[in-house]
C-alpha cells in the first residue's frame, strides 16, 4: 500500500455512512501491524474526535488479532514455555511494553537466589531461601487491598508494582525456581492456586506445597485435603498434582475475565473470553 492509498483510506474514516466506514476499517485491519505506525501518526494529525476514536479501535483490532494468532501458535508449538504464554497475554493490555524488562527482572531474582543456594540444602531450606529473596528482599506480595484489579494478571505489572494474585505470584515464583532446576510446579487448586515441590525420586509425589499468596507458606498434604473438603470437592489428582502450562494460562484468562467483570468492563471481558475460547 502506498502513502497515497493509505491517506485516501484514512480520509474516509469520518464518513457518516457506517457501511463505508466498515469497508475501510476491514481493509486497514487486513494490512496488519505494519500499518499501525501510520495510523498512530494519522491520529496525532487529526482533530476529529470521531476519526481518532475509529483509528484507536482499528489499532486495537489489529493488535488483538496478533494476540489471538500468537496464543494459538503458542498452544500448538510452544506451550512448554510458560513465560511466553504470559507475555502474549501481556500484549493484550501492553502491546508496546519493554519486554526485555520482564526478562531482566526474572533473571535478577534467579541470580540472587542462585548466589545463596547450596548443594546440600534440603527442599525446605531451598524454599525458605527463595521466600526470602522473592518476598522479603524483592518485596513481592499478594494484592489484598485490590484483589480484583486486572493488573494483578499482567506479569509486567506484577513485577513493577510487586503486587499480584495467587496465580501471578505463583508464576513468578515457579519461573524463578525452574531456572534453578528446582521441581516446583503450579497446582490448579480451586479458589486458590498453589505450587508443589515434587519429589525428584518419585514424580508422582509432592513433598509439600507452597502458598505464594501467603509469602511462601509451606503446606502439607493434609492442608490441601482439608481445603478440598471445605469446598466439598474430591481429593483427586487434578487438584493435588501439577497442571500443564495451558491450564495455567486458562486460569490467568479466567481471572482476567472475572476482574474485568468486577470493574464492569464488558468489552475487555468479551475480548478475554474470545482468547479463552481459542485454547479451550
């Protein structure tokens, strides 16, 4: 598309005939991300609120299509990389974020923990070291004052504000732990996502569980079983053993849907529902 063709299309964005606008919108969306810089420049040069609003919506549609495509590709080809899945969700709200900052902050946490890690430490001692690094020195904590804030589900915001919900905190903790070759994985416990420290000699057995929302509190089998009984749920493998990364991403999306519903943002709730449907 030439600059003249683009200019001609953009000049019609304020057309009162909605059918004409829809045709222009569809054509611009099909050009994909390459057209976004030109759309942003047109927004800056426009003094028409209607045209600006329509440009914003077109940019969002292009970016949302990218997120949908990336999430589907991740599910098919790269679901063993949890961080990549979390970063794709991040791009929904923060398409222009500095992603290197997330990788840098996680690497810093891993480096700080690795410095203090001793070969002969027990699993409990290793978790206590991680707890000290992540919760005391770094200052990560559960967002108890604004539990339903959508920002609790975006990893860049969790690392920046140092506040999160159970699953986002668990993701950060597990990403750091696994970089240290610790067998710590997410467990899809209803109502409260936790981590399990698995027995390296018996992959079907959890040595103990970690409640990251309570600063890394160590929990035993009986604690998890009692929690399930309170919810009138069976003590099944589904709730007591590690889940895969697709299940984690689904739960992050469900949390986001709930958060947007809580603040009455139906548009974003519908967007997230579409993302969830793609990987159901």
